[in-house]
C-alpha cells in the first residue's frame, strides 16, 4: 500500500476516477436503456414524462455518487501526537 504522505495529487485523482468512472458509465447506460427501449409496463402518465423522470433520476444518482466520492474518508490519516 502507498504511504499517504508520498501520494501525489495525480495519483489521488487517478484513484478517484477509477472509483467513479465505472459507476458513472453504468448509470448512463442504464438511463439510455430506459430512455430508448419501449416499456409497456409503465403507467400512461409516466410515458409522457419518461425522459424528464429518467434524466432527473440520473442527475440525482450522479450527484450522490460525486458527494460520496469526494467526501468519503478513503485515505486514513495518522493520529496526531500530543506534545506536552
């Protein structure tokens, strides 16, 4: 494991992108599948607003994904030593 004191910003962004990108692309693929394939089981009112509902759900999920990614304490810090 890499010591957190020796990790560069580029390595941190690489780790974040490696965590975010697969989930991002899966969410977009699922949204496109819901958008373009017919769904006869949806109620009639939902077919009129199908695109806005799917885009809203995608934006909410991606926002949650970004918040979880940037604010999750993935890199442990060393405990501070009290000096008397």
